[in-house]
């Protein structure tokens, strides 16, 4: 059987790069894409390479980012436009293969096994074509499986191609920290460290039975991935499974000490989740909030919503209510993640609640807001809660009290 040829293409600083294409005057400047860009309570969602070099990190407040880089240009996100650029990337990838599997808006796996050209040549062509036709750069990993292709695209940025072969992966991969391996998250990494396992090579040399005992089925998968045994296929474009959840999380640069500080972060996260749900034509039947405190302990809670929703306002109110009821504040919060869960198509039949007409009006309002934000950016419309003066409405049983009129 022929060796698989797998590529992973990752658009460098995607949001910020798109903004520089839209606004050529930003090129050569440090740029950060921030929720509520004109407001000191907004947070950094993405940053350019130049901004990254000044120490700016995702999750910083606008004020913190400006303190690090006074010349920083802060721009609001344009999610609809990012989705269009993502589609253009997919069209370029589709010239080489039908097996294109998106991993978010800015990343894709490609299986080019059936292409006559060498995989390195294809990777270089992709890099040059994207730069020429779209105006942004990509880093491409080339390997014999998906895990190492993804790792390769992360090894050298921006605008680079890195190959990891069956012959050199021990030399290139095994010296790297376990956290560089896809699906090896922070909690898993910390637990591995407690066993003295810090590198991918040390993980590869563990007994598989030990890892399965500690991590269940995921332990066996980690062992396979570290040893180059991943055989996961690349999905054909358009045939990927419906998302099981849509989430967004951020590690806060300054720990959150109370609910008041957490609420602006929750609103910023749910704004993006609501837009993603509408882009995917999905609605949520529940919401999940995950907290990592400054002692690196994780807690997670879920709540069912009364009716399916795409509304950022409903998701924000439900998330805040979960945090209010469930988190004890024994430690400050280091990271927050909100996920819309139990997803279904917007076309799915459902029984209307007593508030069905209100729900439909809310959906139409937020779709209209998406169009305005897509044209003028998130700064054109800001939730009142981000002004720092208005509290989120009380949430009860998955519903949100009516927002005060402007």
C-alpha cells in the first residue's frame, strides 16, 4: 500500500491577515482584532505577527494590549468576511484533491496521495498560490499522517513548509513538549508531567497499558499519535460530521476575581459563538461553561435551554447564570470557555414555547446585527454590558429578560 501524503495548511494570523488585506495601510503595523474594539473592556481575539512579537496575547484586554504596544492598531472582527476568505482557501485546496477537511476557518487537512506531484511540491505551490491570489500567507505541514502534518505546520511560521517523514519524525518530533501534540490539552499535559512525562518521545516510550489506565481510550490514542501510528482518514470536503458543539475559550492574562470581571469575557465569547451558529445554520439546546482556576484545576457545568437558540444574548445570560450558581470563587479564574451544546439544524421541527414569537424576533434582530457587523465591524454595535455600566439581565430557565431599550 502506498504511503499516504497528508498536508495541513494553517493560515498565519488569519483574522489579522485578512484585515491587512482589506486595509493595506495596516501592513507593516502591529494589529490586534478585538471584540468591542472601541471599548477598554474588549479582549484580544487575534493578533498579527508584529503584535505577537511585542508580547500581546489572545485574551488580553484592549487596555493591556495598548500598554504593551502603544502603536497597536485595534480593529473589530468581521466574521462574515473571514468565512468568505476561508471559502476561497478551500477552493484553492480543491484544485488538488476532493479530500479537504477543515479544522476551523483557518486550517485544513488535505490528502494528496492520489496526486502525481510530490507532496512537497504541492505544499510549495499552495503557499505561493494563496499568497498571490488571496494576499495572506499559510504554513504547511507535510507528513504521512494527520497528526504529524498538523505538528509540521506549527513548527515553522509564518509562510513556511515543514516536512515530517517516517524516517525523521523521531528526530524532529520526539524532542518537543507533549503539549505540541494535537489533542493533548493543558489538563492532560499537567497530568503527564506529574508522571515525569514531558516530551513526545517520553510519551512514545511509555507502556500503552499505563496510559490507557490513566486516560482511558484517549491514553491509547496519545500513545499511537506519539509513535506515528495515526491512521485517521481525511474527510471528503463537505462530508464532515455536523459539529457536536460550537465553543470559544480564552486564557485571561489577568486572573478574574469576581462575577463582574467575568461577565464581559462571557459576552465577548458568546458574541462569536452566536455568529458561528448562524453561519453553520445550527441552534443550541444547551450551554456549557468550563473554568480553569489559577491553580490549574478544571470545572465544567452544563444547563439545558428552554428552547433552541442561536442568540448570543441568551447564551451569555445562561452562561453568567451558571457561573453565578455553580462557581464558588475559592480561587480566581485563569481561563473561561463557553460552548453551545446539543446542536441541531435550524430546520429541525420543534415545539414553540410561549415565547416563540419573541424568540423569532430575537433571531431576526441578531441576523440583522450580523449583517451590520459584517459591513462595519463589531465596533458598530456593542452589547450594553461591555460599557461597564449595565448588568446582564437575569437569566431563568434558559431565558433572558428583555434588554433595556437604547
